[in-house]
């Protein structure tokens, strides 16, 4: 039996101001009580009549002594933010609820095979890499491109399409991702902006997709050329549930009415038309790189 991270935190916090009477109704306090009883720690002088557990120097000493006998880490050793292996190296049991996820700081990127040599794989246009974003040398790239949809990201035709629009094979193309990957993508983008690298968003032409580009710190957005977009965009590819995201689009048009991007935004907000990223690729509509004014 192990003490949860929350139970350990209760014990650590209690040390700052002892004694403390903690209600057994608290799940973490009940777990401390159960743990002590499991390891035959005498709680008679610590259990109060009002259904509370008194945490004092005596109880802390008993718990620390038991942890030492079990070859477990002290109460004051913190497992949060450490990998499972780092927890074990510090004489802790693995705590998956508090550990640093194995995929922390990782994301998936696509790099043109022209710049990578790999004799273990068949020749390809691109290599997909699962990398720690902190190891990427951004100075070697001309731009960072974040792709919204996974099927587009894994389409080599789509990647060639993106490179053609940017006129470079030195674009670092990254999948936006979810959860941990999305967090890493945000951190990578912040690094890229700090180093002056263009940060380009490429996703659906709809309220949500464009909203992401406008509100999450991107410097540019890739969109189909306007004349072709007007002909192909339609109401069926604009999700009405995304209409609340139009506020950011309206604000942008109000602030920058003469910008080239404003004309695109009016197609969504006034004409209620959109175009999914997948349709853009299938129809091979040429892409236009637009600056996002800030």
C-alpha cells in the first residue's frame, strides 16, 4: 500500500503548522488513517472524537520511520514533475498520477527527406519524427508550420503542397495535436516567435480554424487564394456550432479593415461559407501566405 500524492501533500503542509486536526471525511486524510493502520501505527492518541485525525510531530515521526523501514522516500520528497524512472531513482514508488508523462515535451513533426539521411528506411519525401521539441535547432528552418488535421499532416501530397506555397523545403511542419502534444506545440511556437521564425497556421477555413490562428500567437496563416476560395467555399463546410468564434474574426476586421486577411474573414462572418482543410488539398487550390496583423 502506498500513500497518494494528495495524502503526502496533506502531511507536508501539516508540518508547517502542527498540530493540525484534519477531518476524516477528507479522502486523503482517510487514506492516511488506513495506511497507518495497515502498517500497525498506533493511532489511539491521534484519533479525535469529532472524527478528525490529529497530525503532529509524533505522528509524522511514526510515518517517516515506517517509510524508512519500507525503503520508501521521505514525506518531503516530491514525485510530481518526475518521470517514473526518476521517481524510482529517488527511492519512490511509481506514482502515475503525479509523474511527468513519458510523452512530455514531445510532438510529431515532418521534415523533408532532402535534409535527412537514413539508410534503414526506403527513400521517402518526408520523415515523421517523434521528438522532444527542445532538441530542435530552429535556426536551421525557414518557418514553423502547424497543421490542424492529422490526416492532412500524414498526407505527403499535402506536405508538398505546403512547401510549394512557402517556396522552401526547410519548413518545420508540426501536427497541432491534443493534450501533451498540443502543450509541446504551444511551447515550440513560443520558442519560434522568440527567435523570429515565422509561425504559420494551416487548418480549416472556418470560424474555429481561423480563430486559432488569430488568437494563439501565430504570425501568418495559409489560406486558399481568395478567387478560388469564393467559388468553392460553401455553407455546408461551416459548422454553425462554431459561430461564437466569429467574435475574434469580427474584431480583426474592425481593427484591420484594409488588410488582405479581412476579405477572407468576411467570407466566413458575412457570407457564412467555409472550406475544410482536406477539401483544399483534394481540390489542389493554390495557397496564399497571409500576415496576421498584431
